[in-house]
C-alpha cells in the first residue's frame, strides 16, 4: 500500500511539471533496447521466439558508455543486413548513430558508431535511391532536416545539405511515391508530440514545399509523431505512428494513406488495436515506439523494433 501511494504521488507530481521536463525525466528513468519481430504481415508481428531478446542493448555498445539504444532502421545489401540506431552517449549526453550487422536478420553483432555531430542524433532513417545510400537522422536540435549520403557504405556518411530549416523537426520520415518525394515530420513545441506536418518535392534535395493541408494532424499526441519507415505496398502506403499519451513511447499504431497528392491527403487507421504495445515484462514491459518492417522473399515480414522498461 505504501509503495503504491508513493508511486501515485510521484506520478501526480511529475504530471504537474512542464512537458519538456516530463519528457526528460521519462527518458532518464527508462531503458530502451532493440528487438526483432516477425509475422505474416506488417500489421501482425510478434517477437521472434528462436532468439534471445533484445538483440541489441546498451551493454552491447563497445566504443562509448551508452545509456540506451533505440530507433532502429535496417537495410539489406547483398547478403548482409545493416541496422542503424540511436546510441545515447552518457559522456556527451547526446545521441549518436550506431551500426550492427547480421547475416539472417535475427542475430546481430554490434560494430561501431558511424555518425556523430555536435548536436543530438537519433532516428537514422536509412534508404537506398538508385545506386546510393542515404540517411536522414533526427537533428531537431540543429533546427533542420539534414540529408547524409554514404561515401563508403555503411561506415562513412557525408552531410550533403538541409532539406528543411527553421524548426525542431522530429522523427522525419521520407518516401518516394507517385513521382514525388514526401516528408512527414513532427514539429510541436514543448514536447507535446501532437503535430504532424507534410512536405513534398520533385527532387530529393528540393525545393521542398509544405502541403496546403499541413499540419495534417494537430493537437493529437496519440497519432502525430512518426514511428518508423513508411511502407510502400504498391497501391497503398502504411505509416506507423507513436502513441505518446499519457506517456512518451507508449505504443505504435498503423494508418493507411488512402489519398496523397499536392492538393489532397486522407488516411484511415488500420485496426482498432495498436501494432506494438508494452509486453508487461522484460525489456519492453513499459512501452514501444518504433518499427521498421521488411518483406522477405517468402512473403513473410521481419521488423526491428524498440521497447522500454522503466526504472520506477
């Protein structure tokens, strides 16, 4: 009874604090790690039972003192899977981008930090376009959306320009669809996680224009902040979104984009239940907030995900 009362008081006190401080406390009091899920579709995924979860944790990081790992994106080149993810460096108190590799997408080996900046990095959205590899990490602290190109994949990345400037763009997600590039990015102030803006361009490096209906989501922390790679299934797009209420990183929902053009935008939620949610025990007992799904040759799906367990 006493423990429950203390926890109740702590929770109520925390709710009275400004949102940025609440977000900072939630980060400091949580440990994030990375797992692998599999399933028959990108909407029906479960933990892969043949391997030990999580597949990457802070204890696996060998070249800095890490407090957490999160936001994984993976890409396959020839016969090797490459996973890029945020590593929170305890000494600098900034996120850096780490790399792990796998021959089968299930068992992973940490390699090294591949990208650092004098500002926080996370959410390394890696993609291939034509014969080159690109990455758009979150660089909200730099008030920009920055595009990097691999000068020597997967270890060396060169900054080639800003796509957007002048705001704290968070968890930027990009996709090429119907002959246009599209950027979805969260821009709310004070860590509200409730505003999603949409931009488009004919070319990857711009010029980028804000969609006339943007922000396409406003005042809704349940569905605004991006939660991983946007999937192009040919005749439909699926975007994942973080549910950040009542706490940051609660669960992940999926939406089908039913109409997207320079003039229009509509979407609908897929299913009534979240795609990812807290397991109640272990490495992801307290919440999940990211997914990057890929279809395999046999038609099944594999995804890297992240999850948290709270110290409190």
